C-alpha cells in the first residue's frame, strides 16, 4: 500500500490511499480517504468480499463511525451488501452519488441521508475540503463522475487514468497499462474527450484512479497522452459476425440517445412520449427495455416515431450524437436525416396552403407566404435554425446548471459591408454573402458550438460549458477567418458582440434572461459597428450609458436585494448590489453611482457608517442616499439628518412610493 506524506499540502488536511484490493489477477481497486481534524471523506467502496481487508486498513486512520462523508463514484454489483456491512460497523455519514445509485440505496433502505451531485450543483464545499464533481458518461457506465479536491489539487478520476496492475512498472509501462485498461473497459476514445476537457480547467497535482497505479508526476504529459488515445471497441456499439459483418447493438445505442435527451427534456415527458408505442421503456432507470423491432428497422423507426410525436426539436437535439455514431462507427444515418423528409413535409404543407388560396387576392397570398416563412424553423439561405427556434431552446437550456469555472457564450456575428453589398450587387449577392458567412464560421468553430440565424442580418454562435477565455478565442478565430476569406465577392470584415451567462442575474425569470441576452447582443453589435470594422465588443468594453442611471442596493438580505433589483431593472436602471459596506464602497469607487439605497442594520459597519464614509469624499458626499429599515425611530431620523441622509423609508417597502422618490431625486439632481 502506497502511503502519502502527511505534509503533502497542508499539515491539517491530507489523503490516504486505502488498498489495493485485488479484483482479478491484474486488476486492483483503490479507495481514498481525505482527512482533517474534523472530517473524514471516503471515496468509493471495496467489493464485499474484500471488506475485512478494508476494515483492517482503514482502522489505521479512523473508525468507520468517524467517516463523515462517503462519495460513491462507481456502481458495483455488491454495492448494497457492502453498504450494509458499513452500516453494521457504525457508518452514519452523508452519501454523495448519482441519481441511479441513490434510488438503488433508498430502495434497499440503506440510508436516508443521500445527496446527488446534481442536487448539490456539482460542488460540495466543506469546512476543510472543496470538492467539485465532474460528470462523464459510458466509461463504461451511463452516468459517472470524478471528484476534484481543490485544496490538495487531487483528482479522484474514477475509471479515467485507471490501469492494469503491474508491480514496479516504469513510466512507459504505465502508459501501456493505462491504454490496455481503457481499451478493454470503455466503448471508444471519443467518450474520454469531454471529461478530459473538463479536468483541464483545474490545477491538478495528483491523479487518484479507481484502479491501478496513482499518478504523482508528469500530470500534464499523462493528460495529453490520454487525450490522444485512439481506440474503438465493439462489444457495446457493434460486433462482427462470422462473416465479418458489423452487427450493431441498436438497443444500447438508442439508450444512449435517450440519455442524451434527458439533458434537455424532463424524464417524465420522455417516458410519456413513448408510452403505448412499440418502444417499451422502463421508468427507473429510463431506458429501452424491449421492442418488437430489430436491426436497422428499429434504428430508423425510433427517429420516425420521434419526428411524428415531437417534430424537429428532438431531432435537432440528437443530430450531433447521431452524426458522431455515423462518423466513428459507420452507423448509417436514419432516413429522417438523409432524405430531408422534414424539409419535404414542410414544403408540401406550404404548397397545399398556397394551392388553396390561389383564387384569393395577390395581397392575401403575399401575407400567407410571409406567415409561412415565419413558421419555418430553418432559414432557407443558410439552412440554420432561426432565432425563434433558438429562443425556445434557451428556455430549456437556461434551467440547466453550469459547472463551476464554466459558462455559456452567445456571440452575434454581422458583416460590416452587408448593406453596401446589397446596394452595389443586389440582394442575391447579399444573400450569398450571408450564406458564405455561415459556411466560413462553421469551418473554424469547435464541435460543441452551434450556429443559428439571427432575425436580423447576422448569425448567432452558441457555445456551452466552456471557459470565458475559450469564448473569446473562438470569437477572435471567427473574426480573423472572415477577414482572410476568399469566398466573398470582395474583401469583407465582421463585427462581433459577446455575452456570457455570468452577466445574467440568476434572480431573473427565464424570459427576462433571454430578453437581456439579446438586448446586450444588439447594444454591443451596434457599438462595435460605431467603432469601426472588425471590432469585437464584450462586457469589458465601455458602452455608452443608455439607462436611467446606476443605483446601488446595499442589503444583507438576498430576498430584499433581489426584489429591488427586479423593480429598478424593469424601469431601465443599471443596478449594482452589495451585501456589506465594504462591497458598497468598492462599487462606489468603481462606478458613477447616481443613487444609493441602503439598509440601516448591516454587519460590522451599519448604513450610517457607510454614509459617514461617503461624506468624507467631496465626490461621493452628494450622491442621493435613501435608507430603509424596519425601525424608523426618532433616533434614526435624527442620526440621518446629521449625516444629510435624503430619506428614510420604513419596511415593508411600497414599490410605487420608492420609485416615485427615486425619480424625483434623479430629476432634481439632473437640474442642478
């Protein structure tokens, strides 16, 4: 058993390897115990037949009754029995795992104190440890995750980076053992790319795999080696028959499609959609159990059924994954994607409407054509889905939590010379320029990005679960590719505006968030066009102020702050929020605040202390200052008068009263 130096990072916290536990001759499982003075966090459980050895080894560090948290990354056949043994030994800690494992434990009445990584929003911040949970799929189980501890920079990587066991193996041997393990246990190297991208966002000093050898040095080289692995297994996706012809496991592949749908669609809606059909789904877990169909007929019928029930939206969600199977394994595309049945169906519907209305006036026919165009989901020139479709997609995506250190980017791209091209060469050339803009952008954006046609003259680039730096790099790459392109009739440039999800307040409703995203995109693209050609404008750019002014809200109560934020945001004030006097002072020093609304009762320094500090500055002393409190006492009024507080309002606040006071103060200040 490898032991780690207790002073690895800090004297108060460390991790201990527990094991190895032999599963087979060359396969060993590792557990890890993260310890501090008050916490004991165990990563994974041993097989039930190795439980006595586990008891012996962990007793050198702590009693089982002292384990405060158990993180279960790996499902196993003996999980329930191992948990029962653990409970007999006095375990009473909290369990963190995936939803399927939670359901299995609850069903067997193992424990009630169970949290899923989803319910924790992929983070577990304890007194001494900060765990982030990084999802991964089909490595080899459908729903899996890794655990990254930030204070020790340690990654418990589950099956990723796992290897077969070989005593005294050298670095070269370890890489071969890692490759052999992955080749034998995972469907293909394609599935490891996404989790590897996730872990690159973290600073990692130690990799602690579930099987094989710990990786304590050359971390970046090992991550790079793993990223460039290239293998395709057949035991899950397909196998060769006696005549060496591929036989695809269509049920397994369709279950992958169902898992992908669950990212965007409620599980009950998926289950209800397939009820009373040829596709018999189990509810827990949600997967295809049986069907009367087989072979390619099953594959094709699955997507025909989806189109008949849900139209284009579900097909669009599955399209990237379907193409991945086509490119990686040679699985033939379903007919619904190959035959352009969707476009034909839409065209036939449009023709039927036109034929029925041929006897009507030309004006009425023209109006009908425009209505039909609005109903079509794809923009005919670029074949991109339109803005209306994108807004509907955002209604679902904006409810999905984003992992820590990741965000979502929205980039609006417009040709600077589009109006001149239309005037000089005609509308057809202008349309061709828009088509070339979409094509050129498609060639340089990453696989995880998607394009949509803006209702205006541009296209929208949508990229999820990436770092802000990646978003800016993509924007720069697109801008440069268009500038250097030879596809256009003459040299052109493109202006870009960027909005990230970090800029959108979580207190807004979904519709308010969507409205804000598009408003910011439009304002910034307009500003970019004003500056010149080929400009990129994001939140760091200084835009002309087009609001009623900047209001600073100072209150420790989230509910009060969020309520006031909504009130003033809707009447076009830019709202800054602070939970303490320190935060408020920093905001006043950074922004031209027009008015301050502060709660009196604050920790450390109260609202009067904030006003007293502002009065010391000639620049800040004259900022209109409103105080709110549940205690509008004579003493508070006197203190306010001494400090030149403009107004004290008693809670609960009447919004119309406060709005009236604010507007009058703004008008009075502007007239000075």
